[in-house]
């Protein structure tokens, strides 16, 4: 949910929406699902085994990995709030507003 800085799931069978990652505050914080912070999360994709969800954390200029089994969020590429265009290892990579 871009504007609420959270990752939400739509349950069509129960006709409901549930927040699964993010506390709803704008920011850059890794950690447990309920306490992590995003800054306009945008594009998402699952890992091949569907155990992880990768999120383009747009205004943090980073890609975050959501471990669905352990309910933990971690930054895997980019540096929060430092934009640029630099290739290299995941720890060295800079990006600008990934989507």
C-alpha cells in the first residue's frame, strides 16, 4: 500500500485486507514484520520458491527482502535514502526510486 507505507494482502475468500509488513510509518527500518518501515513501497515480486517477497522501496532507493516464513524484513540492495546509479555487489549498489 504505497501511501500507508505497508505491504498488505487481499483475502478474496474472507473479503478482507490485512497488513503483513510495515508499521505504517514513513521511514527506513529493517526488522520484524510489525515494526519495519517503508517509504512508498512500489513494485513487488516473489522469489522462485515463494518464500521471499522482494519490494522496491521507492523513496528509500532500496530493494527490501521480506522473509515470509520468519516474518522479517531486510535491505538487500541500495542504501536507504541515498540515491544514485552505481553497479556492483548488492551492498555497493545505488539506485534511484526503484519500482
